[in-house]
C-alpha cells in the first residue's frame, strides 16, 4: 500500500523533473509529506557547486578546476522535512544558494559532465525512500524509479510565479527563464516512462492533487 513507502528500506524513489519554476519543488515537497518520506532537491547540489566556484573565484565553466575544488570540500545534502540543508565542511550554506549570482552561474556549472557525475554520486548515496526533484532524475540518475513525473508550464507562467517569490521585473524574469531553459535543455528532458503534467493552467492545489493521483495510481497498481 502507499503508506508503506516510508517503511521500505530498499531504495524507493519518486522523481519529479521539469524546467525552472515549473513548480516541481513545491509539488515534490507536498508529495513527500503525503507519503511521509523525505524530499530531496538535487538542484541544491548544483547550486552548492556554483556557490563554491563563485566563492573561490573559479571559472564556473572550467571542469577540472571545479571538480578538484568540490573534491577538496565535504559537501553534504541533508534531507529535512522543513527543507533540505546543505553543509560545506560542516558549515550550513543553504541560505546562500538562492541568490541571483548563483542563479546566473549555476547553468554553466551544471553543464559540466564531471560536475554532473559528482552530483549524481552524492545523490545515489542516499538510502531509503524519498521524493526527488531535478532535471534528469528519472532519465539519468534513478532510471529504476517506480514513479516519474515531468512538470512543465509556459515560460510566462513560470516567470510570474518566480516574480511572486522574489521582488523582480516580469519581463526580465521571463527572459532569464527562457535563457535558463535553453542552457538547461540538454539535461532537462523527460524519461520515456515519465508522466508529463502541464501546470500552466493549474493552481498549486490542483497541481498537487493531479500529481498525487498519478503517484497514488502508480504505487497502487504496482502493489496490486
Ligand atoms: O532546480 P533548481 O533551480 O534549484 O536547479 C538549479 C540549477 O541546477 C538549474 O540551472 C538546473 C540545474 N540542475 C540540473 O542541471 N540537474 C538537476 N538534476 C537539477 C538542477
């Protein structure tokens, strides 16, 4: 049954992928709460890599220097019900990962194959059941996941949601989102077996309900 997901000790993963501001982290958090499992935000590790590159003055698009930097630091993603935490050598840096500077650098960092390998290794170390959001969780990192969702929404709709989160100009944010879509396009594609959900015309509650029905249906079908 669905409630049993949280009791499984074998890895049990539900993936939620999609472009920037498609609502995936909010939906992933809501699903995780209903399933009583942790929510893991894979983007935080890319953000941590971008943050470390910026803090060190390293070139965010330089593969080797960046990976060397990451391997010298102890970066931990700690799933938490009130929001994941990221620590670097024991120091909490979570609050520093959602700035405009990190936003601007993170796509270049995330495009580096060795950085992706470093992030994926950290993610595959996580045991047990969890809901995870990202770009390529269903396709690349957890192809064996039982349930995969891919959320989309029109760029203007996503920009309007972002403007609601941060004090910013709608046109500038729409442009920034289109640029990030283009930069993330290679790694942001749905898995063949993902269920796609367009949230453009849905509010948050409706989106969560639709996503929940998909997940609950899949888990119940698998268990029957
Ligand atoms: O989901 P987010 O906005 O926190 O992601 C930050 C950046 O990391 C974004 O530019 C895309 C990238 N990313 C990625 O390439 N692959 C993932 N699995 C998660 C995020």
